[in-house]
C-alpha cells in the first residue's frame, strides 16, 4: 500500500519534472536565451539544518528564473570558504557568487577578485537604503559598494534570570553599564573554597577579538580605521577596555580567563556562568537547551552602547562572463528582498539585514513571540562595522594573542596592546612591500 | 620467539610489576582511551536538552535515534560514505603499486644521484598539504578534473612516506636472501614480489592503515577541489555540523562522528594484530 502510494507519488513528480523541463525548453527557444549556470559558494555559520534552507531558497529562485540556474556549493565555515575562494580565484576558476566573512573584504579587494556593485544598485532605487547602515560598513570602499549583507549577527549579553533571582537581583533588569556588570558579576559568582562553581560573567574566547571590538566601541574608540588606513590597537580606549577585562578575570576573578567559542553556550545552559557574551547566532540553541528563563540584552555601556557587527556578505566575482555577473545580481537582489530576508532570519536566527523586513507579518509574529530577536536589531543603532584589513587572519591572530596574554595575567594590558600595535604595523608594512 | 615472554616477564619483575597489576594498568589506560568514544556514542543517542547536565549521564535518559535520522536528512551521508570508500581505496591501490617499486630501487640499486633523489622523496614527506594546495589545484584544473573523485586521489598516488617506510623494511632483508634467490634464478620484480613484499607485509599493512586513515580524515583538499555533493566525502558532510558562530549541534555532530569513524574502527579491529606486529617488527631473527 505504502509502496503503491510512493510509486504513484514518484510518477506524479516525474510528470511534473517532465512538464517543467518541456516548459523551460519551449520558453528558452521562444526567447532565444541561454541558461546561465552560477556557482555559489556558501558557508553556514550557525547550527541547524541551514544548508537545507539555503538549498531550498536557491531551488525556489531557480524555479522562478528559467534562464538562471544557481548551483549552491557548501564550502565549510568561514575560514575554509575563504581558502576555497582564494584557491579558485588564483586557479583562474572563480565562483560567480560567494558569501565570505566580512573582514575578508580588503583581501578580496586587494586580490582584485570582486566587482563593485554600484551600477546594479542604481537599477533599484531605494534598495540599498533599506539595509541597516551598520551592516553596510564592511561593504564600502572609496565610495563604492562591493558586498551585500546576507548572514549577519552581532554579539549580545545573555543573562540567567533564575540566577539573578537567586542572589536577589531583579531578574528582569540586566546590567546596563560596565560598573553594574562588574557589580552583578561579583554577586553572581559562587565559590566552594577557592573553586568557582558559577562564574558571574563569561566573555567567550575564540572570537574574543570580535567581542573586544565591541568593548572598545563602548569606550568610544575603534581598533582599525580602514577608511583612514590607521591601526589603533593601543589607543587609550582599547587599553581601558582590556584593563576592564583583566579586572573582571584577574582582579575580581568573576570571569574565566580562558574559554572557547563553542564551550561557553553549553556552560551557560548548564548554569556554570550567570551571564554570557556571545553571538545572536546561539539564540536558537539556548532556547532549545536551557531549562531556566533567560534574557538577551544590549552589551552594557561604558561611555556609550556599542557593538561590532559580524557575519558574511555576498560578493560577485571578476573574470566571469558579463551575463553571469548580471544573473548573479538578479539572484542577490532576489534573496535579499524583504520577504526572503525575513524568511532567512526566522529560519536561521541571523538578524534580518534590512529594516523593512521587520514590518512583514511573519516577522512581526516571530518578534512578538520572541522579543529577544529585537535586541540584536535595536543594538544595531549603536553598531559599527567589524574591523577589517588585508591579511586578516594574521591580524586576528596578533590581536587574539595580545588579548589571551593579558587575560591570563602574563602581561599588562598596555604592554600587550603596545606589542600588538607594533606587530600589526610591521605586518601591514611588509604586506604593502611584497605587493 | 620463545625468548620474548621470558625477558618480558623479567622486565616486568624488574619494574616490580606482576601480571595482575599490569592488567589493571592496561584496563585503566584502555578505559581512558575508550571513554571519549563511548561519550560520543552516548551523546549521539541523547536529546539536545539532555546533553549538558550537571551530573554527566553515560546512559541517555531518553534514548533516541532521531539524531541519526536528522543526519541523513541534512546531507546524503550514504553517498558520502561510498565516495569516501572509493577515494580512499583508489589512493591506496595505486600507492601499493608505485611505492614498492620505488622503494625497491632505493633499497637495492645503486646509481648516480640515488641519494639525492631519495632526499627529494623525503622533502615531499615534509611538505604540508597547505603549501601545495594552489599548485595542485592549478594542475587539476588544467587537466579538467575539478569536481571529480579522481581530483581527490591524484595528488596522493605517489607517497614519499610509503617509499621511505618500505625502503627501510626492504633494507632489513639480508643480502643472503637476494643471493639465494638469484642462484635460483629469481631476480628483479619476481624477487620483489615473492621475497621482499611478503617479508615486509607488516609494514605494508601498517602503511595501508595509515594511508586509509589519513585520506579518510582529509578535509581541506576535498573541500577545495569538489563542489557537488555527488562526489564529496564524509568529512565535508561532518563539517556542516561544526559551526563557527554558534558552536555545535552536539547530538547530531556526535551521530555523524560515530557514523564516520565506525568503518575505520571496524577495519582496525580486523587488522589489529598485523598493525601492532608491524610496529614491533625489528628485523629478522637468527
């Protein structure tokens, strides 16, 4: 019986396919257009069956556009994706479209791998203005737009409401300033003898450079001014931010000096830390795993609120036929429409990249049910582009080892950042010389 | 062979150990070694909310096979398994032809520049894959082999490591054997096939296992040269569950890990004795 039904289903879907192909062929011959096939490299940055979601959206696009066939190619997460892109470009075989981590933009630019999108953008008045300005920071260079935001996130502060209630704090009021954060963290830290059984606040390692950027922004500073071509790793604001970290981790001992990006969400879920700095990307994971009420809030302010945005942008590649570039734009424009942006946000937990996506009914429904999703959006008012530079991987390593050394109490924040500044200048100078 | 157990227990005695104690130590060590695997197995059978509990739970409180179902829903793991087996065996078969021939030359023949050539082979051994990704990619692209299984095999058909291992093994076979074989009219390839290779069998098996494991686990090269799921391998499928921004979906990731490692584990269990032997093999006795 079951087999019978399956067979009939198979037969029917075969019929549909045959009909669709027939339609396609007849249309193609009628208009004399050729099928453009596009290779689309994409990383998946957050957990869940997102590869399926991307495939589904691509199929929908292909069905609506008989003369374009986008072929999605899963390319690992951000670092392997960049390696695959670089190898393919050097090998003279670039993809047509790729989603690449936003800080790699200068590297792509320096390689001459991508094209500016202004002519395409001009075809759709109002299109680019709908995006959150903070998300466009990592797309622009010398007045031109080179990338379109797609899977974007920002760090927020998660807090365990049960733990707040337990120590007599108002479970509905997260800390809003650094001073409150330090104060709450002290009250929330529990110890058995000298062993910490629950940390007050965990600033996740691994991508601590990204979180650190947020703290520097909160102090009113900036790490790399890409447009002014200046590195400010040892600015007073950066030193102040790192001194605050070291105070939390080494002075007050209310936060772990070492952690990894993947281990801290489980720590939060298991109640081993009462507050957690992490990406909005873990919201879905926390919802399905935590058995206590929790909230998401703006990262507390020093002189201002502030955050560095993260994630991946679309790029269109050079050295592919003009018709491929045109078709690539059609795809990018389609998949960043308000409807698709809100669908993608709901399916992935990423922040929807444009403001008008939040006006749609399905998005309204989602945020009424889960107001936490709005925190990330609202924090964007204080959001800035992520630091970026050529040889970004190297740049990250320099900053991360300075942070790790200072967090471990091996060197003072000032010395660590002075060294990082020096090494950065040397690295970038030798990069310029070898070009 | 009879002398070994005697010296073995003598050695134990010198260390102040008896067999019972030894077994207890081994038991502890093997428990430690096996624990992560059992933990992965246990996690793969858990619900997401049962993964992080204050008290570690070895037995899943609500055992489920759903993670394995999800795994196959998210990526065609069956196809990936077939591809992996094809690629790994495709590499091994050719390596087992090229390596013994080269090793025989380096072990038995003297010719001008043989030392230098062997040095070059050793350099190949020391070269990390990352250093040759781009040149290899260019070659594969020029041959029009991108996005094929062949592209994943081709660069590994000649292995400096295999040549080095086998050359050492061949050199341990005394000259007398070769002389004796020569007298009986057995030389060159026949000598290699009938005398050297059988004597070096443990080395061949050890290398085979190393080769299989290495290429089974290879990630970067397959990711770079392939695009379509039709030719891709298990490690790429597994990577879909390790996420940079949000950590990992542990139960599904562990289900994937179990599925990916199980064939290797079974292979090792089958060839375990040979594998261990090959590392203890210290030349011919007597």
